[in-house]
C-alpha cells in the first residue's frame, strides 16, 4: 500500500511527498491500592501521506486501507496543498538531504512480549507490597506500560526506511497524609528497551525511596523566600534543560518569534562551563530513535557548547529558513499527526565537582530535587518550577526538609549563573512532552549549582 500511495502522489505532479506507515502494539496496566483496575492491550495500523505543491503543504492519514478511500484522501491532501500555497506569503522549501535506505530495528535485551501478563501484574504488586504498611500513605497507584512501534518511511526523493523500537515504563504515585497535612509524590522508571531497565533499578526499590521522600515532606517547613543559591539534582536540572533551554532551541519557535534565543547563534548565552545537548542516539533513552519523521538519522545535537549557542533543533523546512543543516528533530505523535520540531533526550553535560564540593561555601541555599511541574515563557525567557523535594542548606550542610519550594528566574540569566556542575551525570525520570502532540522524551544532567536563583516560599 505505501509504495502505491507514493506512486499515486508522484503522478499528481507534487513537488515532494512522503509516506509513513506505522504499526503499534501497546499494553497498559494500572493498580490502585494493590487491586488491578486496568489491563488494556491495544494495537493500531495506519498510514499517512504529506505532499508539497507550489510551496504549500497537504496531509492525509487513515487507519482504513481501502484503495479507493486512500486515493480520495490523497486527492484531498493535494487540494489542501494547492489551497495552502495560494494563501502563503512565503513558499515552503526543504533543505536538501541524502535519501537514506536503511533498516534499524532496535530489539530489547529482555523483550516485554516474552513476559506473561501475570509477571507484569506482579511487578505492580511488588511495588505496592513494598510500601503498603506505611501508615501515612492513603493512596498508592502503580502503573505499567509498554509500546512497540514499527515504521516504514518512503519519499519521492528515494528514501526507504524501516525502523522499530520498544519503550517500557513503570511508575508509582502516592498520596500521603498525617497531622501535618497532605502531599503527593511520584516516580518513573523506563526507557527504550525492555525489562533490562528494571534490572538496573527495581521499581519496588524506587517506590520505597519515593514513599520515604513523600512522607518526609509532610513534616517539612516552608522555604525562606528570596535570591539564593539553588543546587538542583539531575532530575530538576533535566527538567530545566528541557522546558527552558530545549523548547527555546526549537527552530519553529525561533522562526515564530517565540524564543528568547532568537538571534543568539554564535553568541554567549551561558556560563562557559555549560554545554547543552539533545541526543536521540542515547542508549536506553526514553526519547531515543534511529531516524526522525523526515527520514533523517537520529543524532547528537550540540545546542550550546561551552556557553555559546551553536545550533537549534530543526526539521528540513525550518533548517532551510534559518540556513541550518537539518539535524533529525522532526517527530510526530503517530501516523495521524504531521511531524513537528521536537526534542528527544535533552541534557546539560556533566562537570568535575564532587557532590560535597558543590555545597562548599554555600551559606544559605536550597537543595532541590525533582519537579511537580511549572511554567515557561520561551519568548520572554521567564520560568518557574516547583520542586518535588527540597532541603535547606546552611553553611555548606543540608539541614532540614522544605516544602512548597519553587525556583524561578529568566533563562539567559540562570544559564549564566550556573557556576558548578557535578560529576554525577544521570538521566532523570522518563517523560512525555506535549506541544500539540505527545511524544516520549528524556532529560537529565549533573547536580547543578545556580547562584542568585529566586526561591519562592515564606519565612
């Protein structure tokens, strides 16, 4: 079907067309307080075609493989492209690339399909069983998910790609309550691959650690407010890197005037110790892939190098507009979505400071770990994140837990105020990024020291 659809597109005189065929198999389990509530298997097969005509785009997708319906859908996409071309003030053009022919099927070391449903359910039971006797926990939700995707990509330029991968995820969410109040916590383990991720850190162990942190937060005091040194763990460092730096480095936001990094290529935007990378080839990364949805190989993209903005993440269209080389950042949620410029695994590279050295000389500060969410204005550069876990630093020592801690600032100022990076680089918890479409991503970095960050709280 995919070859025929591409042939039909070429016969309609389009300037460019590509076809994506996708087959997905997934399983989702959820347990609430030790009782299995959901066990949802699923599969889907669909196809899409994207056409460029006279500088305008058209798109069509379907999960029905009737020849007549697919041909009618293609005609609709061509009409859409012609209408778009007439309405555009600037015609869409694509940066040139080599048309690849490749097969890249990533097979997990321990494929989840070789485990029984009972084994997967037992994983959730183990997570619950490890924490069920903690009296402060009033609700424990555990969940498991696996997704295996196979892609075929073809283009009128001659590209022909077959790719496949599996992603796996175990997660837990707690609500804890005592006489001091109520709070919540969550944690995730997973990545691209299979059950080998759970060999490196068992989800039950992660559940115990997360429960301990959640309960500790119940008796924590409010943070002092004001400007002070913040030391962020790899998880919070990764969230800042993804949300604040990564999105501002997406070429479509730069072109739309929605990035504080517009016009900053070749200029210093961070302390010289800071290097920011987006790497879709990272082994096991939740956002890793072999080829993007433009047929470009996944690659390591150095966005900021030694404090200098070196590149933006781009697809073929945005790269052409900005005079860049497209670097494999086109991703679509599924066959039913058009590719957009997206991140994969985004992080700050590690430094050479030990954990203890990062705290030396900090008279008053906050050690912040993980995140409960936040907000970013990529155009103006402002951000605010709430830490999942935090502690007061006094005279270089971690003294007592804090609650309701937020960290805010501006992206460029914060990047320049990073004055030390730990030697403990790690990926944070796997996540899902929403930018009109939901795609799996990873982020991380080292423990990071930031001077003059704005901490929200009350004395």
